[in-house]
């Protein structure tokens, strides 16, 4: 069973249910560790000046995973759908994001 998942550096987070159905937007723009690892805390750093970090609990399960795109993550706090935030990835991310825009 895979235990490490790579979504992206800059993400959007929505609440979701165990089937992966998305609902309300929770955090529209946030920075996350490069990898989501089962058994470790899922910590986000929202891109707003007044919030330093948000701890979503310990990662228990990951479903509906597509590398560098999205994943449904179950933590102690509930289910979350984590999706790459393309505009932030391009603006603040590394050189790889620029290569996608230029089509190389």
C-alpha cells in the first residue's frame, strides 16, 4: 500500500465525503508540504497574513489520488479533497509550472 502522495505545493481544500463527492470550499489558497504521508499530521499554511497554520489532523487514508492533481484525504478531523491550485502553482511555484504554461 502506498504511503506517500504528491499533490502539489499550492492547493485548495474542500470538505468531502468518503465517496469523494466535494462540498464546501474550506481553504481556497494554501501551501502544503510537498508530500502527504499516511500516519503524519496534515498541516496547511493558508496564503493569508493573519493565519499561520491549520492542522487538519493525522492522515489515515487517501483515496481518488491522481499525482500532481488531487486526492481525497481522511484525517482524524474528517474527509478533505485536496486539489492543486494551478494559478498559485504558476505564480509562486517552481520552474516546472512555467514549463507547463509554455507548453514545453
